[in-house]
């Protein structure tokens, strides 16, 4: 009888222990579940982690290193920041002694070029962009691009647009247009007096040949004096 009573008491104690452990275990699991669902603030998410492999550009402006030039070619768009009045080499990720690239997309389409000036923007569709500087300068002394037209009328319209938008000398432009209209098959190289309405010096260097199908304007954009 004593043995039976002791065994029964042992079973009762074990059963009570199990009953007591169940709510503790359940509470522990609930607590553990809350901890697992909370993000670890010390671990960066895939959107911000440096190792996430993101290639999203954080700047709205183009760079002129190899990767930047390739992006300009592949997207057909370039946006340069001259809002301070200059285009600094460091800002476009080239070395201090760099002369800058020449971007030529002839036969592959045109680039939509935007130069953000101190006041407004300078824009154009071009298949050639060049940069002038020296290895001693920290900025580019000039950005040059080429506008083209397939007719005299289109060419004259481009010139008048430059007068209206950039402050290029209107009287000089109209005299040249009038002279060319009287001799449409002739040739003329003529530089119209620059305009500074944007806070940059914008010069239209005309290369007209009435015997050719394509007429060219070389646009020079420089820091204003």
C-alpha cells in the first residue's frame, strides 16, 4: 500500500509539473514570435545595404567618367550642372588633369543635351559633345555641341531660337539670315555675337554650305566673363 501511494503521489506531482510548464512554454513561444517579427535595426535592408547591388543613381546630373559616358550613349540623354557658372571636373567624376571625353553618336541617334545654367537651361539635340580645358584647370573652360538642320528654313529657325532663349545678338543674326536667303547656294562661316541671358556665355558659330544637305551650328557654352 505504501508503495502504491508513493507511486501515485509521484505521478500526481509530474502531472502538475507538466500543467504548470504548458502556460510558461506558450508565453515563451509568444514572446519569441514577437521578437522574430521585429526587424533588427542594426541590419541594413536590401534597399539600403551597400552589398545589395543597387545601381540607382543618386544624382540627376550626368558624369563624364567611362561609366557616365556609356550611360549617356545608351540612354541618349545628358544633363550637365553649370548652375554655379562652371562645370567642375570633380562634380563629373573625372581626374583633375583630365581633358574630358568627346561623345560622338553619329549614326546611332542624337543625345538630348541639357545644361543647367545659373538662370534657366540650355538644351539641344546633338550627336557630338566636346569639352575644353587644360590639365591645370579644375573646371572645363567650354562645353561644345553641334546642332544640325536639313533645310535652310530649319537652320534659320534654330538661329532665331538661340536669339530668343539665350540672348544671342538678334540684329547680327537677322543680317546674316537675310544675306544667306539672297544666296542660298553660297557658303558662310560666321560667329554671331554671344548671348548671356542664362548667366553663361552662349555663342552660335555658323557653318553653312548651300551645296550640302546638312547645315551645322557649333554651339560654344562658356562661363560668363
